[in-house]
């Protein structure tokens, strides 16, 4: 079974999304954010190569959320049967922060 791991940076990104929504008075959206992301990356356990290839051997998965969504920068480590989520960003953001 392939395991899913999140870097500290990926968890910080999720926290940033939640804080953003709370600042905009959207507690329901903030509460749903983690679930949307965690459910979205679950497909990687069965299909680790589903994300599009980008530089450095990394891949990017689109996680839908209504008209927009999130992007997960990840790496499949077959020798360890592990998916490592490095960073996350909203689709409207330009690039990954601190990457």
C-alpha cells in the first residue's frame, strides 16, 4: 500500500488557506478545506502518476473546488511506496511559496 506523507511546508499551506478563508468570514469554507485537500490527494494511492510532470521529477495534481481549486506539488518515491506532498497552492496563486 502506498503511503501519503505531507511535508511541514504542505501543512503550512493548508493552514494558510484556512486562515485566508476565516479572514474573509467563510468559516464553512475554512472547515471544508482540509477535507477537500486530503480527499483529493487520496487518488494518488491508486494512481501515483496521474499528476502532470513538471521540472525536477515532481508532479502536480489538480484538486477541484468548485470553479477553482488547489494544486499539489508531489513526488512519488516507488522504492519507499510513498507519495510525498511537498507544497500546495490555490490555482489563482502564481507559483509555490518558499519553494
